[in-house]
């Protein structure tokens, strides 16, 4: 029995050699079912959640906690109340801290700050006299970062590792009646050095707390393996059952019964009754024995992410009279995982990993996840054609694995090890004194999750360099569980400690060099080159790629072309799933999502936690459409046009298309001409050709003709409803390759009225005024009503995206970033000067020409020549030629902008949509006719930036203007300058005018990563000459 003063003075939270006291050995989760029927129905009376309201007090340091506060009868009535599970920072205590790499405290392992916020929790539970005959365990599924436990005032034990269960035996401490619990949680411990993941530092009891009551002789652990034969048809069900007993004696009088039921509750095998053999002794002295069972199962349904069929295995411990003593049950998926022929395979089929990294994050609950939230994530993930999740970068809540088994997702299960902030990164990984801490995190993960079919790969952790400790982990895992491969990225993603090449952010075809001011960025060869290196036979799966930070994911489809072209490029995991924003309100009560630095956390990495495919509330980013399209399980091709024949190829490995229907339509200039549907009859990995009904499109010059395809579910599934679209394609039908605009037929030119500073062109129902000083249109009246709030201007800039900013900070601009290059060229502060202005009357129009020099310190950076053709009926053709000076960086855009006075709240267009799209992220945005309100045209990125672009537009109606041409456009109630200056959505104020941006050219958004200029060359604006034309109909 340790005294409170001994615990405080020992400071074991600053000793890497001590990771726990009195924590029970790891095992598969135990539910303590009271009957076989209860095991099948998943009900039990022998586990009890202690979740709910606990008493709580926060102290600045553990030394400030008073020993009396952990005593059995301490009066905590005046203490605060707090919800368990929760992070105390999300309940108004202390402050959340976000860092990506750096530690939020001095890097002096194993020591942590003396100012170490410490939360003391108290609660109680009841125990009957009868129940004292059993064992009583308490399980903490997640406590950050370390804690001591007392029961009835007596010290029980200590644990760290915030993401795995800590289980204690309370049997010696429990009494009949009320029992008190006191838990002292420390924010920082030596374990924090191993938990330097790219996420919020949050503290407290943030996962479930459970009491488990079992008989003294009970099932202690169960290991289930399914072994498929060489034909992947028949299987062996192998079950190892370990029992524990708290007194000496023989187990000969005990037996285990193994039963297997299918999804309908029917028995699959005859009950297998087995005795015990090999004996084990654990660290506390009680003995354990293991019973082994192996049964043949003829051609069971196979488990996969596509078809997650689960059996139920019930394990019963009986005495010699056949009376039930204890019962456990586990879902079983018959599946195999292997690497052969250089490929990762499930059930003999090479996988294409459609993966995403997922942090456990909720904008109000922090790291506390609910069942409803987990199911919401899984459904959204599957609805967007993902089949895999990496548990970045730690073991997830135990329920997550059960749900992934049930719904069907492949998991890379990752150990809670990351030392990203160490210099060098491998400092602790190569230090033998930390081996025990590393090993315990890995072994306990494997022991907890070994029975889940969804877990197909073990990961040794993340961004911890490579060292002797990793090699020890790798060897242990391979010996303990030879049924799964192991991956680890550190050390270049190709060390001996990984079965899979798993680089981060490697490009498809070009190498990423070391960046001088970013030494943590190691050289990476392109993925095509990596698999072609001599003597390299492993599959390649990117553990992180396509950094989805803000307005991102440009050129994403190039990865998927490479994956489909190269069998050993087996996909990857996008970074990442959810924006880790925390709900906050400004001084006016306006809600927004905060990021690093918004909570008084002086050491922070700003918005680098905002890089998800969905917002914190799980609203999708526009880029998720691009991901869904690239990852879809059906590929289409136009085989012929006369007759109209399409090819459809299924990338499903295990499922036919019997739940899906193919819908098709033809459109001409966005107007539907014909439509139909066809039942898809595709076996896994097969292709068919489909001849569509006889289709005759009207003869129309310059028309855009398309065949639009959608695959929809025609019945509900567990993860989506009937009608859900699983795949789309837009195939071009024969059409004129070039847009030709009809000539204006006006017979007379409009009137020209000159003054010293103005030129007014007056038609039948409109008046356009030029400022002869600026050379721009300043006024546009339609039937005497002014349309413009701000005149028409050149526009060469955009509100910088996260990818444009790079790793810039509040007081330092990343010199390698696009924003640094633009600012060096002063593209953000160009001064326009009209150097020529003229007009002349034509027989049916007025021609106006202005030349605008955009000058910086006397040097012309850009020269734009505007030519206007103004007709009497209100048509105005604007033709702009731009000449760029040599040596400029890629321009953000080349276009024009203006603002309209208060107008209609809707915009319609014929072009790509309906969602936001950019030149390097538009394959999912099909060409059609769309109508949206102005609010829908704005994407509320947490860190405001340019947004809302729609590409390849032929026609648009915006306010009182109809526009024609070949352009990109966006509209917003927020001006470009406001977006430039804003740091949060609450900084934006809707304006009365509508800002309109028409682009002839727009630079891509990039997104291979967010810390190097990742826009691909073909999407950069580096030419010296640009020309675009827009036709206005404003009368």
C-alpha cells in the first residue's frame, strides 16, 4: 500500500521505465455475458458503465492535491460537476493546445513542466453483499495522459498511454454498499513525449469507464483466427481461450464450449467442448490455462469491406456439471490477409486502398466520441467510396472496431507512438531506455484488437524516425500475429521494419527534395519510381497523401490514374478526414470554429489542424466530391457513338452489382434530350458493353453534347439509402470543338457622349460610362438603374489558400510559398495606370480601347489591353489581352472583377457544377445547367480564402447581366480584400453588394501537400501572354 506522499514524491509520471502499476494484462474486450442467449443478443448484466456526472476539481500541479481528497469519506459536495467521459478543456477548464510538430513544453524527456494541470475526479458505485463473491474490475478506456486510482481511499494503481484501456482489479478494495473512487489525472507525463500527434492536446477521462464483474474462475482472454485454404473457400476456425483463477488448483474440472452462429442466429458447427492444456503464470501470481479449439467450416461467407458478413462465436466456460460460469462472444469475419506477388491481398484478391486518415475529433466534445458520431463518420466514409481508414495516430475507441467490422471498412491499426518534435526525430526510438514504453503500447494494441476482421494491418506508429525500438516492435508483432502485415513510414518508408512501402506525400512522377528551411521534410522519390527500384518487391500504399487543407486536392485524379495503371501502387490514405476545429464564439456571440492560438495557447501551429475533407460538423468540403469520383468502383468508356455503346468495368472484388442500377441521359447544351435506366449485371472484376437505345440528338451548330451516367442503389444498404449515387461519368458525344459566338445584327451604333474625364456609350435601354483616367468601366445603367457598385477592373490576385500560404506563421512568411512569391512581385498591391484610351464609331457599334499598365516602383509588371465592342441593343463584348513581364511567379488568376448593387439572390450558369471546382479539381463537376443561391456559391472554409469558383462556363446570369464566353466565375457577398484579411469566418461581414469575379485563367489549387508549392506545371499561369473574351448582355 503506497501513501499519497510517496506517490507524489516518486513522480513516476517522469520516469519512462514505469508505465503502470497493477494494470491487468491486455486482452480482447470482455463483456461478461450471463447467458449464451445474452451473448447472441449482445446484452449483459455484469458490466456497468460509470459514465455520467462525477465530482471534479482542477489544480495547477499534482503537489497541490491534498491527500484527504482521495479519502473514502471526503466531502466533495462543494466541488464542480463534470461529465465523464469528456476532456476537461471542453468543459471550461484549462485550455486546449494545438501543435503539429513541436511540444507545448520544454523538450527534456522524461521530464514535464512543474506547472502540470491535474484533475481530481470522484464518484461512487454500489456493490451487493452477494456480488462480493465475484471479482470486480474497472476499465478506463481512455485517460489523458496519466492517472492514479484510489478505491475507498486505498491506492489501486497507476497507468499511462492515453489511448488504450487501463484495467484494474478492485476485488481487494470493494465492500458491500457504497464504494468511492478517486482518480488523479495529470495533463503531462513522460508518456506525452510519445503522443506528439498532429492534434489538440486535451486531458481527462475522455472514454468510457466500466465496471466488469466476473466469477473468480473466468474467461480471461480469447484469440480467434480464421484460416482459409489455398482456394480461399473452406476455413478453419481457431479459438484459444485463456482462463484465470485466483487460487491454486487444477482446471481439469472446467471445460470450454465453442459455438458458431451465422447472421441469422443459426448454428454453423456443432458445439466444440474442449479442456485445458498449457499453463501460464501472470505477474501477480494467479495461474492461467488455455484451451485450444479448431473446427472446419465449409465455404463460409467471407468478410470484406464490400461484404462484411459476420458470424457470432460464443465461448462458454462450464464446470464439470455443465453449468455456465462465464460467457464471452465475438463477431467473426472469415478472411485472410497476405502479401504475395508483391501485392497486399484480402481473400486472395489484390486490394486497391481507398483510404483516409481519421482523427477522433468532435467540435464540442473534443476527443470524446459517441456511437452516433462514429456511425455518422462510417456512413459518410463509405458513401464517398472509401474502403479503408488509418486510425491516425493511435488506437481508437473500442466500439469503432466493432462498427468497422459491422459496416465494412479495412483498418490500419496504429500504435500510440509519435515523437515528431524530437531532434532528431528518432531520439527516443533509438534509446533502449524507452523500449519498454514503446513495446507496451504496441503489444497492448495487438492484444486488444486481434480478433477484429476489419484490422488488416498493424502500424508501429507515426513520425518517430526509425530506431532499434521499432525493429523490436516489428519482430514482436510478426511473431505474435503472423496473419497480418506490419507497416511503418519512419526512416523513409522502406526500412526493414515495414512490409509495405508507405511513404508520406510522395508525388506520382517527380521527386521531392529536401527544403533548406524544412529539415523535417525528407527526400521522397515519386511513387512510380519507388516500386521500380532494384530489389524492391513490396507493395506501395501511401500512408498519407493529398493534404486536404482548406481549398485543396488539386490534381488528385493523377494519383488514381497511377494506382490503376500500376498494380503495386495499391492506393493510399488521404490526410485527413475531419477539420479539427473547436466551437467558439466571438465577442458578439457569433459562432465559429477555432484553431491553434485561439484559446490562449501561445505555442501552437495555427490552422494546420484544419485539413479535413469534412468540416467539424461533418458537412462535406467540395473536394470530397472529387475524391468520391476518383475512387468510385465503376469505370466507364465510350466505345462507339453509332450505335451508342459504352463500356462499364467493375472494380469490386467480391460483390456483384445486383443492388445498383445504371441511369443515363443525353444533354445538348445542358438540356436533357433523352434518358433511361438499365439494370447492372456485373460480376466482381468484370466488364460489359452496353448498347443504349437509339439516340438522335438535334442538329445544332456549336452545341455541347454529353452522355451522363449515374450508378444508384436501388435498395437500402446499411450505410446508404435507396437512390444514393455510387458512381458518375460524363462522356462527350460528337460536338463542335470550339465555341463560336453569333455576330450582333444591330443596324446602328449606340451614341457616344464625351467629357474631359468620362466617355458614355448610350444605347436604347442602357448607358455604360468609362473613366478616361482609369480606363475602366465605372458605371453601367440598365433602364436608368445603376447596376455596378464597383466598376470593372483587372484582377490578378486571389485571397491566398492554405496551400498558397505554406508553413507561414503570423510573424513569418514561408519564403518558399506562393504568397511569398506574389508579395515579392507585389502582385497583391499593383497600381493600375491607364496609358492609352481611345474610341471610334463603327457602322453598328462603338469600339473602345484602353491600355492599363500595372506598375510597381516604376516597373510594369502586367499590361492589359481592353477592347470593348458596344452595340445599341445592350450587348457588350470585352476582349482582354494581358502581357506579363518576364520573371514573374505563376499568377493567381487573370480575369476581371466588379461588384453589383443589391440584386437577385440567385445565380444560374451553364458550365461545371453544381459544387465548387477549380482547374486542377474539376473531374467530378459535370457540365450542365445549374441554379444556386448566393450563399451556396460560397464555401465557408474555416481559414477564409478564395472559394466558390465554377469552371468552363459558357453562360451565366448574375443579377441584371447575362454573360457568354468561355470562362470561370465566382460570386460572393464577401470582397476579395475581406477574405485576404480574415483569419476566421466570424471576421467576415456580408456586404450589400455582390462581388463578381470572371476569370479567363485561374491557377490550380494544388494539394499534394500544403507546405511546398504543389500546383502542377500545367495548372500554373507562367505564360507571357493571355487573352480571354466575355460577352455581356446587360440591357
